[in-house]
C-alpha cells in the first residue's frame, strides 16, 4: 500500500510540473521514512513536495494512524460553507485552494456531494493549529466583498 502511494506521488509530480523525483527507499530514518529528492524549477519542486505530502497525509488519515506533525497531533475539522462562496476558496482552476493548502500546510477537501441548506461540507486535515488558522482564513475570504 505504501509503495503504491509513493508510486502515485512520483507519477503525479513528474507529470504535472517537469520535475524528476528520486525515492531513496533503501535509506530510511528511525521512523521508517525514506528520503525523497525532487529536481526541477523551484515552483515545480514546491508543487511536487505539496503533492507528495498530500498523498502521504491522505494515507495516514484514511488508515486512522495517530500521525503527528511538528509535535502536534493531526486531525480534521468539518466546516460548512455557503455553496455560492465555494469559488472564492477554490479559485480559478483550483489555484486558490492549492495556494491555501501550501500556505497553511493542510489538505482541504470540498465535499461537493454533501450539501445541506445551501451549504457545502469542507474538510480541513492537518496539524490542529494549522487547521484552525485555515478555518479562520477561509471565513475571512468568504466575508470579503466581491470585486468586479
């Protein structure tokens, strides 16, 4: 399962940003994690890093493991967002949501199939403080007046 996750991460990152990803699977630290080296333009390398972390983080959460990040326990929070405001947090082509995930080091999962009373469920996954900061940021973005 983990090998599949790494393979998926490598294929995703190499195909999206012109990067080369080397997974040093024989070199593992005390926690069993291996070194991953990403080569390419700085922006593409950052995007590759985000994709790899997202894929590995999704695996941790799905398996219900007690993962920690920076000494903080990882978790998730459900928030409900006015469906008409989703564009403000997703952005053109998903640019805003990817930027927010990178900035706050969280995974944002918009559950478009879970709508109640005109609001859509959005799941924030990451370290507790990062999740809280992301929630506050999303509410701030939603409250901003629309610009033309």
